[in-house]
C-alpha cells in the first residue's frame, strides 16, 4: 500500500501496562462532576465490556447538543506547563504527549483541570502494542507491502522526546516512568485517537487573554474530556447526505466550551454512539483497535491506467491513477476517467448512469458506455490494497473461530471488508452493464 510510510516499534508481549494513578472512587467523583455538563444523557458503566459510555435519558434528535464541556477542563498544545518550553520545538503532537505524561506522573496536584486525564485506561489498543508476529500477519495479508503513516513518527518521536527530557534537571530520579517506552506508547496512543484541532484564538478566549489578528488561523491540538467515552459507530447511511445542523464536536467562544452534538437520532435508554471520524476499518484497527461489521466508511483504492495527469480527487501511482471507491457508492470521477482511458472522453461530466444511458442515441455511444463500465469494474478489482487471503477462506476462519487471538480475528475482519467493498462495486457496474446488454439484444 504505497500511500503510507512510518517505522514501528513493537512490544515483546501482547500488551503493555502502566500504573493506575486514580482510584475508582476518584474516577466516580470525576464523572459525577462532569455529568453536570450533560444534556439528555448520562454516564453509564457497561460491566460486560468493562468501560464507561453514555446512555440517553430522553429521545434525542440529530444535531441536539448532548454536552457542553468548559474548555478549562481540556488539555491543549498551547498550554504553558513546566515542560512546554523544552518540547515546543518538537511540534504540537509531542507537546500534547508530554502534557499527558506530566499530568499523570509528575504533577503533584490533582485538580479539576487535570484529574480527568488520570481516567484513561492504562492500556490503549492500537498497532503500537501489537507483537511483531501480529504486525507481520497484518503486513503479509496485503498483496503489496503495507507501511503505515501517523501524524508523528513513533520511534523518532520517542527518541527526540527522551533527548529533551534528559535536559530537565533531576527528572530521571523524580520520574523514572517518564522515560519508559510503555509510557510513551500510552500517551502517543491517546494523542492519536483523542486529539482535536483547536485555534489559538479559541484557546486565548478560554484563558481570557487578548488575541491578535491571525490567531484564528493558528491551529493546535486539544483533548476534550468525555469525548473519549462516547462509543464510535459508523454513521448510518440515511444521515450521510443530510445538510444543515451540527454533528460531532464543535467549539464555542462565549463561554469557551466544547459542544458534543448528536450525529443521529438516539432513542431513550439506548447507548449514545457517533461517528468520531469517517474512517474505514483499516484506520480504525490501527489507531483504535476496532473493526466494524459492514463499515459504510470502508473503501479501496482502485487503479486505472494513467493518461497524462491524474484528475482531481485521485492520486498518481506511477503508471496508474488511484481513486477512492467507497463501499456501495459509485465513483463518478473514476467512471468519467474510464471513458478517457478508452479514448471516448465525455463532453461533460457524467453524474448519473441512468440519465446518461437514457440520453444516448446511437449504438457506438452505448458500446463506449459498456466499455467504460468494464474498465471501471476491472480497476476496482485491481486495488492497491488487495488482500491475498480469499473471501471464502476468511469467512471459514471467522465461522470456525480459527484465530490465535482477537487481533488476528480483527485483521481478517478488516480484510473481509475490503472484499465486500470490491464486491459492492462489481454489483453496481454489472447492474448498469446489464441494461446496456439488454439494449444490444433488443436491436
């Protein structure tokens, strides 16, 4: 998968552990305090899954605000704390990682401005706590070697971070945990999965500082309490094309707060879920340790022969152009480019298969239509991220539970989603191609 690149460090065990720094009584008190900022929902513990979440206390509609969290409870990369001057040159992700470690292991004072960050679990599931054998299985499941990219290179980031910490006097004696890879892994994982973008102007509003022109364009990172406990679920299809209203997380300046909006209707007494980001299972598995059944954000990168420059909303890969083919969604950019590849570039952009086909007036144009469909179908079958294990093999393994552990199972489920995405595009093209063939038979 040529679009991704990063080096990885792996733990020798199947998991890692860092010490808990908060009692269950303190955690309950934190949630009770923050519950005052909830609207129509409550915090609930799910014992079978051993996690906290939110449950609706009334019927909720899409765009309803369900929480307003004062930003003085948040951590940002703009905040000044004892390590910030040392870490500022390493960039916002490292500054935020350092802040998480500082608050958990160094800051002697627990207050409402920092205690929430002790509630994060000591193990956060993602690719950085996989074993080498698990990662090798993941790499080799793809036809092309797969390299993964995150906003901050894990190994290089860790080395730079340690080099800076060593300059802080007496820290090696006062906080030996701060130098451990396991602690870096924990904080890195939270930064990757939970950080949001925030402007410097909004941060200054929170602190009551005067701002200047241009602050609204300076971006930083923010971690907002409670956003982490809302369960991620892909957005149902019926909401995907809705226009208007807020959904997800937004920010307001007066008073400074992070607002959590429902992105779907939620019935009374059911768990609150949202689509934190439209991520396919590939990204969800690597960054969050989650794979969804029939994730409607799944896509494959279809390859088609390159004719001069690749068009907008595509990416060049040597002699081919890559187009994102989302499950069950026909890609009209790819379809229009398929006409160009067969030497029949359309006079205007085609945005509806049915309307275009019904407007064709001669046999030659309808043959070109069929040829473009077949080119589309072949390009989706030639995905950059093709899995080498067959659909039938994966289905058998899942049905018979032939997996060493849950991570191997999730990797196979991710691959199953790739196959299902390809199948969905074959169905879409074959349905349209059938219309063309029936026309030919009627002549």
